[in-house]
C-alpha cells in the first residue's frame, strides 16, 4: 500500500492584483497549497477540508484535482468559500485581508473529521487559519492530540501566523503552543515567531519549542534560508538566489517539499518519527536544501505555483 500525506485545513480564494484595478480569483490557502506542493512532487496527498458548494468551491476542487490531490476526505459544505485580498509591497512580499466569517472552512461538525485516519496515511499536517478559527480550530487540535496518542502517523504543524485573524495574540500563542506539543514535526517562519515572541531570538524560540514535544523544528528565514533544529544540533542551510516575482505560496512550497522529502527517505509514519530526533546533519541538510529550492522556484513565478518533481530536480542539478 502506497503511503499518503493528509493535509487538514482551509482552501481560500486569493483575490490577486491583475492590473488596471482588476483582481484575479485564484484558489489558495496555506494547507491547500501544501497539499498541492506534496502531490506535484509525486508524493500521494489528500486534503481534509470542508469545501463550499458554491462556484468558488468548484474551482477549488478543480485546482486540487488538477494537482493530483485526492478529495476522498473532504466534506461538501453549504457555507460560502473564504476569500483573501492579496496586496504586494515594493519587494513583492504578500499581505492578506481576509473574509472568513461564516465560511465553509472552519465549521467542522461532529462526525465530519475522519476517525480514525485511513490506514495508508503516514502523516497528517495541520496549520494556518484553520487551527485558530472556531469551531474548527478546537476540532483540529483534538485531531492532532488523538493522532499523537494513537501513534500511527507523523503529526506535522505549520502555524502560518496571521495577526489579522488573531485579535488576541496571547490566546493565539496558547493555541499554537498547544498544537506544538503533540506535533512530531514543526515548520515555522521567523515572521511567525516575531508575531508570537517579539522579544525572543528566532532560533532560541525554535529550540524552546523542541523541548515542548516535537522531534524536529525547521525555522525558515526567507531569503536567508532555513535552520533545522533537533536533538543532534542545528543545521543552517542557505537559500538559492533567484529573481523574485512574488513570495505568494513560498512557505507552503517549502513545507510541501519538506514533507515529500521526508517521505521519500522513509522518515514519516508511526514507526519512524523518532528518527527525526536523531537525524544527522548531513541528510537533514540535504532535506532542507530540497525544501529551500522548492520555495525559491515558487518565488520565480506569480502566485502559489509549487514546482513539479521534474522542475525541482532540474533546479537542484543545474
């Protein structure tokens, strides 16, 4: 049985500037982008999500299916799709304004989440808005706690902190730390940590998170690359230089490639996740290099378009 990675969270329609004051609606959302990134690299992926029955929901399903993401764990939801207005600054960095009240992604109901996960799932990934907005946030927290205790899959987290939807940062920080504890693998950006712990150096915060329960924490630093932290030490990996179109989806491409690279190396699954804690600096650096390359490639094109396996291989061997 071929193992697959299940990604739980939101699908959002990004309203992207298209010139002359026009906006182009593109399916996005951090967890959906991660699922697409995993699948485009040839690793089987499924989306655990509530997807609206509206027209945007149809576009979301089409996008996921086109990228090879399985939809057997999704729920057809009566609520409307979530929206985000994308704004790019002078350095092509994206910021977002969200319309998420009463939308499909956060309304998990009793019996909608798979329990237990199918036997071919080797890892479950959660994060972003879906773990903060209620009632779905509490439902996903229950899912990761249950899966950590069950011990059959690797639990992965990317908090992807969005202050615009976390008016009480102290509460948001508690929720994220509650998710860090049952996770085996955590990816977090320096921007995320700056929102959560403005007075703490990012690597120190990542090292402190490692003590909460994960076996591996990977800190991304934008153009500076990334640092992997586990019991074996700290592994800094520089990012390749590229011409940036925008940064939309770069962190999601990194996370998807990280998960894919770990699965290719047989490091995901209930009988393997403890190996993350003792993974040596050499192979760990190679894994993070793959993730850095996927993020860099995504930055070279407009929107959240992660690379295929062929594109990533060509980039790494250029």
